[in-house]
C-alpha cells in the first residue's frame, strides 16, 4: 500500500518505491518554479492498480493504492493504465498564495500530450518508458530558487483558513481522542486541529473531553472562528457539555461584546436540545461576564432565569451575586442572595460574608451584621479589619456603644491594629449617645498614643463634641493644632468652632474666627452665617448682623435675624428687616409672619 499525503509544506522532491517479486513501481513528486507541484507515477504496462480513496475536501488529499487486479478510477474520468499524472493546483484561486494547502486534481493525459511530454523530457525517460530517478535533493539550480522562496513563506503568517488532514491508520476513536487531548494540552494547535479535521472527514467522533481541550487550545491562541466551527460540530453531534458553552460564551464576550454572548445564551435557552446542556456553571459564567461591567440588571435576570429553569446555585453562584450586588450598591438584592444561600444549605466564604456585613451596615441592619460576624468567628474565620470597622460604625450609628467597644476588643484579639476609621467610629458612637466628654477624653488618648492615625475626620469629630458642650477654648485649641499640623481645614471645621462659640455665648470670638476664615480664603456657607447671626443676636451686635445680611442676602438668614430681633424685644429692627426682606423679593416663613403680626401693634 502506498499513501501520498499532500500537506502544507511538502518536500521539494520525494521518491517512493514499492517492490514485489514481479514488478517495480516508481512514484516521483517535484515542485516547479511556479510553486505548483507535479506528481507523476509510472507503472509497467502489465500492472493494474485501484484508486481506493481519492477525495477532494478542500483540505488535502489522501490517496490509497492497492491491489494488482483492478484499474485506477477517478470521480470524473478514467486514467490509462500505462501512466498516471497528478496535477496539484491551488484551490479557489489560480494565483500562487504562500502557505495555502492545495487540492489534487486528477487528469488523464491524452496520447499526444503524453508523447510530446516524453519527447520534451527525453533525457529523463528511457526507451521503455521508465523514468530515470533523480537524486532525493533534485535539481540544484531549481531547488536553490525554491528554497529562497520557501524561506520567505515560512516566516509569513499562517492563514486561519488553512485546512489540513491526515490519513488515519488508527481508527479507534478513544485513542485518537487521547492524541488530540495531548496535542491540545501541549498547545500544538495546528496538529490538534488537523487531527480533529481528519477524524471529522473519516466519520470518527472525538470525545467531548478532547473537543473541549481543543476549544481551550484554539481560544488560547485567539482562533475564535475555528473554535466556533468546532462548537457547531459538537452541537450537531450532541457531544456538547456545559463547559463547552462556558468556554465559548466567555470567548465571545471578550472578543466581540457582552451583548453577543447574551444573544447566544438566550438562543441556547430557547433551544430545547441545547437547554439540557445548560448547567449552573454556564449561568455562573454569564453572571461573571456581566458582573465585570457592573451590569446588575442582567445579573439579576440571569439569576432569576437559573431559578426558573429548576437549577440550584452553587457557592460560586451566590458569592458572585453577593459581591456584585454589594459593589453596585444593591444591598437588598445582596442580602436576598445571602439568605437564599443559607436556605439552600450552602456555606458562604469569607469574601461573601464580609460583603454581607458591608451591605448590612449600609442598610442599618447592625444586628444581622453582628450575627454574620459571630458566625464567622464560630467557624474559625478571621474577619478583615475593614469588616470590623464597618460593624463598629454601624453599631455606633445605632447607638450601641457597648457593642462597638466589644467589636473593638475582638478586633484587637485578632491581631489588628486600630486605624483612623476605627477610632473615628468609636468617637462617633460616643457622640451619638451624648457622651461628649468621654469622646474628648478618647480623643486626647488617641492624640498621645496613636498620633500617626490622626486625620481631619478625627479632629472634626472632636470639634463636634466641643460644640455640643460649648467648649470654645478647646475648639480653638484643636483648630490651631489642625492648622499647625498642616491638615487642610475645611469650612465644616470652622463652622464647628463658630458653633462652639455660639453655644458659649462668645459672639466676638465667633466673629474673629469668621474673619480668620475669610483670610484663609475659605468661603463661608449658609450654615456659617446662620451660626454667626444667632451668635451676634445673643450679643446684641445688630450692626454686625446687618453687615452679614448685606454680604449674602438669603431667606434663611433674614428669617433668623427677624425672629432673633423679635424675641429679644427689638421690634423696630425686626419690622425694618421684614420690609427689606420683602423689597428684595425674599419670602418669609410662617414663624416670621406670626411674630410680625404680634409685634406690628407694638410698633
């Protein structure tokens, strides 16, 4: 048996001999200067052969020659027994395209053409019609020119449309699948793809595992078009798996778009044949695809579709859902996913539980957050410092100071060092229950022992305690310390100091802070001027009140000034401010109108 296999890079010259007791046959293949390959086989007149398989698939050709008693036949015409001429030409195009695999055309040369051909090649053919054998390296001059062009072709980029097949002596599908698996794992994409195509043409079915490995190899080498062809082959032969869909959907989303992957996913859901292969892993893949772009709407839709199709999510499913929903600020959906996970008997990992703690703290559900942290500790999990800080802040907002400090103790037992967020959460918790003096003492302790964690937020929390207690001197001291330490002092900080002066009935100090604030090129807001007006009213600094109103006329400021003047017995000033307020188009509130109605007769 003789096999002639034409591949992508055939040798420049090949010669094959077969001997038996009676005959000698010669097969010769050479490449011409126009990059066409002429293959000739000459046989003695008494020998008859049969073309057992000569298929032209657009890939390549496998030729089997066997048997002494039959004649050579082709699909279109017979070839005389005395000679056989094969012409190799490019498929789809008559021009020469480098690195294209050619197909084989079979033609019978008429006697006149054969005779003229032999006459032209008289030096190579003997009188009895047998061809003189050239050495394996062929003609040196022709091969030199061919090698130069072949070197250029070798470095050219291989076309994605190259199709190769092999003649498969092995017919065992399991063995061939193992070979394909090994080639794919070795990233030999060209050989693995050629073996797959050879099996496809030979009507041999590779295993699902081998095809999935081939898909991974193709996608690793960014050959999505070939991967889609393999995918369609697997679908048509019903050897597709959920892993196959996951690979293709992820590749389509990365190479084309998320919408293209969604369209393919929706189409598979509508196909009853394909739907049975859609397992939870496929849904996890789609959830991850849209989670990367924070499209929580599509994530929620895919989650609902998973439940409608009777599938149950895995730990990976719920971890993705919780983390994506928390990242997209959909805390209610995150908590729903967590509760469903618990109902299904699944155990969340550290990432999911910490995300749930964050969602609970944002929704004000400190009790649920505390339960989640307790369950983490019971399972010997170690909550992160961020989770502990979030819970301390949530408990502080819920006025649970004792629980806040218990979480602080647990955090220290876990080996964490409190940071600025920890201390600020504890200070806010003390302020929430009106323990402002304790908050100031804790601030002093932080300033002495943990000076490195001091920031603007801790200073402002201390200023808030000073404002509530009216400790204007302490507030001034903290303000000067902030400026001396190089921290950026915001309008909020100045407002808190002015508020402390207002609570202490120190209007002149408040005006000094206000003037200093302006010199520092900080723009006072409405709250600054409201506090300053109230402070000046209590100090009967009416000229300063009028000056502040003229700088930035505002309805809230005029209402505060009129009400303050009325309550302090200065009805004339209150009426004057009321008329001015109406003249400039500002609208008084209900309390201002009521006070003016009471004071008008007295005026």
